[in-house]
């Protein structure tokens, strides 16, 4: 999403954040009709990105956003992200589906059954998302959030950073997010738990979003370098997450019958090769992630972040 606002370091933090929120709300609204029409998977993807970014700005800008606002809206944006997640997972799986045809010893009839299973699941999830988008809850969220953004953003008691300069506040928040991911990933190895990689993926998104929200405030080329490094990490962790989703879908496909019948056991035998290939790819991704993260968290990288985003 190309930003439609320009910030200056001396701008008030709360007014700058309002511009970020308004841009994200516009992006979210722009994709609603496409999601309802189900005309292309990217509409759902873009709606989810706008939703995640809004949650990040809500939860990461402590001292700028009133606690009452965070408590009222963050759970609702979390709900929107959760209700649309399974449909996006199925879209990604179906987009990657042709790769299965290149796996040796996987029979075409099995792939046909699996594709039908995924498409049936997608139709079901699409109905759930459509119902959610048309619901009163979604309308209350959009109208309530829009109303808040149109309200007076004057300083409130207890919001010590609302009237501070956005340059100082953004620098502190970015550096904190960087330290969090660097600390969490310290000592990461190829056999790190999937839960840790999932957490690092989320931490990386938060840091990248903050960098992109406030890119105007810091040296352009330095921010571009930081974002490019994070994109490389996110691509690896995103692909790893996709493989975890595919394995989950395969297990659901195998176990769609409640009883372990002969047919189910045969299905498990047939899908075992697909599972092996995915597991092999996961190991490659884990190894590549460790190499990339080692460079990302190096002493030189830490020095550059610290110099660029001096804490308050």
C-alpha cells in the first residue's frame, strides 16, 4: 500500500498517528466489495494487511492512543483478522497447489480428491467471511473507528506522549520493537520450535510496519535497507508458516472420516510422500532463516538501529 500522507519529525504524535489510521481505514474499506464479490484473493489479502497494520499501530503506540480506545477496538480488529485467516490460508494453499504435481509417486486421483477437499473448505470459509463482513459487528467496528478518527484528537490525561514529537516517539517504539525481535531470536537454530518461528514472524511484521508508518522521519536509504532485510526474514518465515498450514490441511484431509477406516489408512499412506517433501522444505527454510537472522542481529546491525532510532 503506497502511503498517502507525509510526516515531519516535529509533528505531534497523536495527529501523525491519526493520519496513519485514516490511511489504513481507507485501504480496508477499499477492499470490502472485492472480498464480498470474491473476485480475487488479493482483496482479502489487502484487507487483512490493513487490519494487521491497524492493530499494530493501536497496540505499539502506548502513551499516544488512549487505553479506552485500545481496549475498545484492538479486540475487534483481532476478531476481523481471526475470522478471515482460514480463508486466506486456503487461498495460499490452492495457489501453491500445482507444486504437488511435481512430487514423484503422488497419484493424480489423490490430488484431485485433495483439491476438491480444499475447494469445498474454501467455499465454506468464504461464506463465513461474507457473513462477518455483512454483519452488524463489522459495521459497528468501521463506523465506530471512523467516528473516533473524526473526533477531537486533543491531549488526554495520562497520555504523556500524545503531544510529543512523532520523531521521538516513533524512534523509541521502533528501537523497542527491534530489541524485542533480536532478543527473542537470540540463539535460534535449525531445530527451533515452530512456535518460536511463528512469534518471530509476528514480531518482524510489527517492526516492519512501524518502519513503514514512519519512514518519512528517518534517513530514507537506511530505512529502505532495514525494511529489505525484514522482508527477507518475513519471506522465509511466511513460507514456513504456509508449510505448517499445508500440513494441517493434509491432516484434516486424512482425518475427514471420524473412524480410522481402511480407506483413511490408505489415504495417509498416499499423502505421506507429500508430507515428507514439505518437511524437507521446512528444514531448508529453518537453515536459511538462521543464516539471515544471524546477519540481521549482528553487532553492526544493532549499531545502525541504535544510531538511527535513539531512544527517548
